[in-house]
C-alpha cells in the first residue's frame, strides 16, 4: 500500500513540474486571469481543510474591486434583488406602508387599489400574525417581517389583525400582487404660479411620474417650477436623460460619457419637452449624487435655470452591471460622465476611507455653513454654454446660490428625541387614537393645513413620552426647538392622513433651500440673477 502512495505522490510531483514548464513556454503564462484561476483551483482541490469555494471567489472579487474605485462593487444574488427593487418601480407584496411601534407592526397606510385595501385592511390596524407565526412582541427584525409579507404575485398570505375597538383578532386572506414603488414623493402648487416636484430617486417609472406631475401642475396654472433633488442619490442614467429632455431645447447636449474602453457617447435633448420655458430652479445638497448631478449639471451649463442649495456629492462615474451565473452581479465603472461644458464632477478617490469621510470633512471644514470655505482650482474652471458664467468641475455641482444648514433649530434635546424615536412614537399613538376624529374635522388637506395646530395638551403628552424614554427635559432647548417640533408633528400627521405629498407641503416650511428658491422665483429681475456673483 505504501508503494502505491509513493507512485501517486511521484505522479503529482511530475504533473506539477510539467505544468510549470508548460506555463513558462505558453504565451498565456503571464496572464493574471490564468494565475488567479490556478490559485483558486489549487486552494479548492489541494488545501488541507474543506473550503467554502463560493465564499472564496466572492472575497477575491470584492478585494479586486476595492483596488479600483468606490463605486465598482459586488452584490450577491439576494443583495441584487434588494438593490433593483426600488428602481424597477414595483415588487410583489400585500400593499401596505408600516412602521414598528413597540414591537408591533402598525399599518400607516394601505396602497390605493392594492391587495390589502381590497381585502378591507385599514390604516391603524396592527398585524399580529402572518401564516400562524406571531410577529408582534417578539422583536422580529423588519427585514424578516417583510420577507414573510412579500411573495410571488398570486400567492396568498394569512393575516390576523388587531383593530382598535374590536376585541378579537380579525382574520384576512390577502392575495399578493404587484405593488408600485413611486419615485416622485411630492408634487404641488406653492402659489398660483410656482409648482414644486420632489424626486426621491431616478428609477424605471420616474420619467412617467414626472410628466404626470407636470401635466397636473400645468393644468392648475403652473408657470414656474422648482425641482427638488435634495437627498436624491441617483439611479438610472436613462431616467436622468429623460427628465433633462423635458427641460432643454432641441439638440442641446445633456451629458456625454467616455472611458478607456468606452467610446464617447452623447445624449441630446429632442426638443419635445413639456417645460422648455418658464423659470426653473433645481435644489441640491451634499447627498444629491450621480443622476441628480447629470440633470443639475445640464440645467446649469445651458443657463436654463438656477441651482440652489449646497455642493452636491460628486459622483461622475458610470457603472455597467455585469450579471453572473448565480444571480450575483458586478457593477463595474466603465466610463466617466461629463456635463455639457465638459465638466467631470467626480470628486477625488485616493482612498476609500477618505472618500467615505468626505461629507464629514465638509462639515468639519465649515463648508455647510459658509460658501467661502469651498475652493476650486483654476484648472477645473469651465464656462456655461450661453452666458459664459464660470462653473467648476472636480467635486460635485456648486450651486449658483448657496444655502447654509440652519443649525439653530436642531438642539441636543431635539436630537435626543429623534434618536430615541420619541417624536415618531408619540405621533403614532396620537394618530391611532384620533384618526377618525381628524378626518371628520378636516375633510381635506387644505383645511387641515390652514387650521390644524399642535395643542398644549399634545405637547404635554410629548414631554411625558420623553420622560419615559429617559430624555431629560431641557427647558431652554425645548423652547428653541418648539417651532420645529410642532411643524414635524403636523407634517407627520398629514402624511398619515393623506400621503407624502402633504408631508412635504407642510415640512418644506422649514426647508431653507425651498424658501430661497421661492424668494428668487419672485424676484422682479430673475434673468439678471444668473449673472450675479454666486453666494
């Protein structure tokens, strides 16, 4: 037996010797991919212990991508589904908006025309059981609950619901269906001329939603438009191009992309847009990125509208999704995108650590408070297409009119309330107890917006909630934050009685960028504002 072991060992040595000689003479011997393939083969077949080959390969892919740029990434099959869902515009589920209140799933709203609404579930209901599994009071993760509620279109799920005023649990059988995911959060008239549209992300349905909003606002007399891209992290390139097309004239360049292996691709406006005339202002902040910056850069470079807010994120890299056989995906940076003036607005990425800390560094350097803290080198200076105004590349879109963060409203006491969920917890209890009475008292949002006020009794209850959450009352900071607290509560109640559109209608009263945009819109010399010094 020992004799045969020696023969096998000798054959293995001979095999590897021959392989090494063959590799030296092969034109592919220096190929990095071949080297990686051999290493993986050797580890999986010869390593002393059992290895998880899938995990090994995934780790290698992740480490390779980390050497490139912050936006070249790997996602496993489950992560791919979660990443694509908000952009595709729908998912399969029961159609409810919910929040976890004291370890219980509280339904805020049912999706209009969705499966839950059709079955008779209403806002304020609490889901206690899903398919005979208790989900209330067991500290189950939100992700786990969502996985139980979602499922293939046409499949059924059994729910047991606790409803205010009803002693026993109510059984429901819900047939899952496609549930729309909207990317336009709000669309309303600020006054009789100025319209407002808030875009949360650029997804598959964003262009259609935007056109629908434009049509409705124009029917109501809109002449001028504020597009809010604050906090919009981007999405599909096509969606950004389609939105810009609605705002620019025929043959005006929207964006172009170019890379080492990717030829220059140019995207022009078709000239059939719905809002090519009228005053236009785009709102951005430090979290407006990618597709948001494409739209903003095109508007600014063609002098089509003013940009208001704070310097945008600075993501100017184009990723191509590469699907892998097991459902996982690599998003590989293949090109940079450039604004019509030729600007690459991608900020530097010498290291991922520094790149990820950029927003924090902006705060620490005072950039969020003063535009004077922001400096661009002359080498990154460009001129706009029509008025030849100076604009800069290399680190996001710098607004034409800078709006600092107002830190006076956000006291430590307010932060403690927010961080411990006191504001949300109080508002859920209030809306749950008073939903019917509020609906009866305020038949529509306009009446609510004009008449509703947070009462002293509500504030007393809020302070009691603070004590329960071990947030010590600070009279001075409470007084300073009181206007914001009252408006937040009014906005949250409006959201739960109606929708996000009404929430933004209320909460935007505290948004300094929105206020600045309205001020500029109403200026008698709007066209002259383009030539004024940025501030």
